[in-house]
C-alpha cells in the first residue's frame, strides 16, 4: 500500500527556490531594449484638470512616450470594467460611473493616474514625469462614507447628483421587526471596520512586450488571475481578440486580494509597448502601493441582536455603510453584499435576519476584497454583537453561543439570508477550541497578570465563511458578470511523470506542493514526479484565478476530475495490454490490476504504451495522455471554526499584548496540514494587524496621512504569539476532494477574538466598546476616560 499523500504534512516544494532567493518575480525580468514607465499621479484627492502640458517632457532626451487621458480617448481605449453588478432595493442597477485608465477633466483620489511617461531609464522617466505640467484646481473632498451620503457632501461623480453607489437589503424585515417587538433583551453595537492597505511584500509590477510580427503581446504581471485580466483588458479596454494577449504571472510575492483586479498600470504598459516598440516595465514603489492598490474593509456598522429571556437569538438587524472609494474596482460591489450579508447567520440558528447596506463613493482609492473579504467584516460585527449579548444577558460567552449553535443534525442548513451550509460540527469545533486554548485555566493566568499590574481578558469568536468562490449559476444570479468554475489539464509524459496545469494561481498558498500532492496521491506517484504549472494563459486552457479560498475546492475539483479521466484512459490501455475486460481493471497503488489475479500493468508501462503505441487499441483510443477538466461546483464551501484569544493590557501605556491565540478549523478534508497551519498563521497576523495596529488616515483634504510603512503599522513577528492550530474535520459534501477553503480563516475569524478579549480585559473599568485599531493611544484614552468617569461618580456619590 503506497502511503497516502492527501493529508500528509509535507514541507512546501516551492520554498526550496524562495528561501534561496531563486524566485523570479516580474520586476526581475528585463528584455532587450527594456524601457521604463512612470505614472504621474494626482497630488489632490479631488481636483479639476485645467490643462496638461507635456511638450517639455516629450522633448527630453531618452523620453519615448508621454500619454494623457485625452490621448487614450482619441485612441478609443475603454475604461476599466467592473465585474459585478448589484441591484439596489429600488430594483435599479447600482451606479456605475466610468473608471478611466488616465483621468480626464476631474481627478477623484490622491494617486489617480494622470499621465504615463516612458523613457530609456527609470531615472529619465521620473525626470520627465516631473516636467509634465498639470494645472489642477483643488476641490473639496469627502473621504468618509457616512459623510459622503449627507446631502451637501462634495460629489465624487457630479453626473450622478449624489454619492450613492447602491442601497441594498436582504432578509425578512417584517419577521425581524416582529421578533424585536417581543424580545426580552436587545444587544447593540456600533462599530467601524477599519480601512486597510493590503501591503503584499512584492509591490505590483508589469512588463509588457509587443511582437510586431504577430501584433500580439506578452504581459508579465503580478496578478492572482491571469485569464480574467486577459479577458477584461482584451475585451473591454484594448478591444482586441483575446488570443492577441498572453498574460504571464511569474512568481508573485503575495496578494491578499489586492492583485485580483484589473489596474490602469497594466493597460498603460501594454499600450506603450506597442506604441514605442519596446518592452515597457513599471514597478510600484511602496508609496504608490499605498495609494493605488485597492484598499479594503472600511465599513461603519450598527448591529442589533434580539434575545429572549433564555438568551436565544430571535433576530438580527444589521445596517452598514460601505466605502467603495472613488471608482468601482473589479469586484468591489460584491464584497459588502454577497460576501458579507449572506453570512450573518454565522454558526447560529438566528431565525430572522435583515441586513441593509449602503455603498458610497468617496474621494479615496478604490476599496475591494482583502483576505476574508466581506466574511471578515461580517464575522467581526456578528461576534461583537454576540459578545455584547452575553453581557446584557448575564450569560457566559461560551454558554450563549452553545445555546444558539446550528446543531450537527441540522445540516444541510438553510440560513435565513440565502445560503445553505452543507456540513459542519460547530459544537465539536467549539469544545475543541476551548480545550486547545485551556479556557478553564484563564482565571489563574488573569490573577498572575493582575499581580503584575496588568489587565487580562479572554475572547472567543466563531467564524464561518462562504469560500470556494463559485458556483457559476449562483454567482451570476447574484450579479457576477463571469462564471466562476475552474480548469485543469494533466499531461502524462512517456516515462510516467506528470505536468499539471491549473487555472488557480499560487502567490504564497503553496499550490505547487498541495496540487502535486492531490495528483501524486491519485496516481500513486511521488510528489516529485508531479510538476504544477500555473499563471500563464498560453499554457493553461482557462482559469478564474485565486481568491475567496477557491483554489483547492474548485481548482482541486477540476484536477481530481482530470485525474479520474487519466485513470479511465489508463484502464482502457491496461485492459488491452492485459487482454482483460475493462470492467475487471482496478487501479490501486499506481498499478492497473486485473481484479482477483496477479496480472498488472505499472504506471510507467501504461504511459510508455500510450506514447509508443505498438500494442495499443488505436482503433478506439488516441495515443498520448492529456486530459482536460472544467469543474463548476454546485455550492460554496463553508469552512468554519473557533478562535480563542487572551490579551494583556498595560493600563499605564495602553499597550495590548496578544498573549495567547489558538483556533480550531474545519477545512473539510485537509490536503496538507502544514500548509493549512501556515495559512492560518498568516491570516491571524493580518487579523491582529487590523485589530490593534493598521490605520488608514486621510486628512480633511483627502491626503493619505498614513502612506508609508513608517506611518502605517504592520504586525511584526514580535507582535505575534505562538499560534495554536487544530483541525475539526468534517468533509465537504459536494466536491470531489471533500475540501473546504483554508486560505482566509485567520483573517476572517481572529479579529473579533482579539477585540473581544480586549473588551473583556477592559470590562472591569466599565468600558463597553472600542474601535479598531485598538492602538495604545486609543486604549490609553479609553482607560483614562473610564477612570475619570469613575472618579467623577465616586465624587458625586461622596
Ligand atoms: N488546502 C489544504 N486543505 C484544504 C484546503 C486547502 O491543504 N482542505 C491548501 C491548499 O491546497 C492551498 C492552501 O491550503 O495550498 C489554501 O487553499 P485555499 O483555501 O483553496 O485558498 P486559495 O489557494 O484559493 O488561496 C486564496 C486565499 C486567499 S482568498 C487569500 S486573500 C490569501 C490566501 O489564500 N492570500 C495569500 N493565502 C495567502 N497566502 C500567502 N502566502 N499570500 C497571500 O497573498
């Protein structure tokens, strides 16, 4: 019996090249005649372009090209399309103003591209960009979504007459109202889900090469989904046949969502490569990344939970204002709606739920998905209001959750907000998480903290997310303008090794290991006999890319189907060679055996026979082995779990230390527990960053005041505890591998656990709420104000 590779904790194959500095990233690539692009960007958040004079820049030595918005319009270049249309409560489509590649007439956020400069060297391009004279008339800006909805707010798109992108609702309003009318108690929270800047280690980059003979391009790009970028850029922006555009994503150093989207810079480099006849490269500086990568989150939410006497949830009402930024990024409208509101049942049986979302345009960079997208914002709001419910009901936070969990025998569970959870065992996940965290040992640890003058709190958060972004039928019904299936191709080489082509894209997730594990396991090969190719539209038949923890659930599904086709063909070959009936052939341990006999054909004999078809059923079978599969699943997957966190607070400085954090995760069948643990750890780091550190600040004119890593605090290794990870495996019921997503759990679930722990620590002081990021200053102020209130009360009592 060959050892199973599915489920094995194998170190990542790709790390051998990453750790030795042998990765090849877009900016590492240079071609003969390489030219360099610099983008001239708006210094204002809102301004009228009175004039652009590029004559001096064009005349500078080494300058190859200067393009403005007017030039693009004259060339018929289209705007950047949005891939998701939300229909509002009024039955009308969302407002969808044009998103120009280069601004014309008005700039709507700081950093918006105004002109492209291409030169022989980067330095010359930078000098020339400074020589482009742009006459801008600064206008008033609005950077806050709530303020943007006020009647007198400065308008982002004047032609709309307002800043509303859409108002959208889901759920049964009447049922919710009736439940609130008979509630014994109501828990309420008002909270901000702070805007984040994704900050992948590798900034975005592009290097476009034009082939004049074929009039086609190869564009090397830091993208999470090459085929989608090809589709959008070819069909909507450049208006050329798709086959004229090849997108290659070489090694990509992280994305966290920010590299899903179609950005202006890749259009500009592609156009410039043809216009100059030179390869054109652009690489974002970190300050550009802060201004021009899609930002994330940015919600203001009020959530109310109605409870009966026993603490049973009767109804949940959520009202959210979401910031879209100045333009709609590729998937932006879906994040606060379908990826957010549909998850408000959480792990609970809440019978009635109503969610209203108002999305607003502001004079800020576009906002779109970031690890956990929508589901992270939902989990945070839900677990904060559940925690509040425990306090107003006088119930233990564990007990109130237990009373309301969806029980194990209730699956498939149809939530009141439109999703059906296929499988899960939430109660077991909670029990395992409490044990893993030594929940009961907390009082002793708190006493020890108090003895050192520290406050200590513990927090719990249960999370569940719709991951495995697909199925096409559901997402297109919800407004997605694309199908979200996945493609795979398997080519078996003559000597039995295998190349796997997947439409998923790995930019840190370890697909070269885990996808190889799946195929090697299926074929009884070693993992080193399987090569995984991804990120090249010329090599991979099709693909919808990587986001929404879809790669293993959807891409892995396609892979499993393709592998089955290979095995079926192998059985036919084996039946011919072994002179047996096809139905008698069983494939086990990498051998095609005639059932009940000792006759067998090995894997390599089979692949050789297919490539040297001497004794081969050529009348029925084609030589060689190459199989394609396209997989569109019937449902999302619903990974879920529980995080427990303990924090210590220094009341004199406001510094919060995350002392303990652990989680239990149901990711369905685990393919590689080591990779899963790494995925959880990365997500948890981002959750801690959002909860305690990361803060985007715009000044009143719309300038980004936190536009560098000196001003925007990312978590570092020393900020993180050792993160405990355990699995609570309940296979998914509807995909070939039984997997659920594993890429976002940390970011989705841990934020609320951290803030709930902090609020638990601060509760003895009478502090009931605090906004993220709970920076030392915020915590210190909250403590100082609480103490002042306490002193005042004591004074008035005296
Ligand atoms: N996996 C597994 N067993 C399962 C499910 C998944 O072993 N039951 C493995 C997969 O094979 C894959 C990894 O876990 O190697 C994550 O799988 P999956 O949940 O399918 O998620 P994706 O591969 O689609 O990755 C997307 C997800 C998202 S949405 C973001 S954002 C994200 C993330 O993964 N961005 C990342 N992880 C990241 N990790 C790194 N290093 N960098 C990013 O930018």
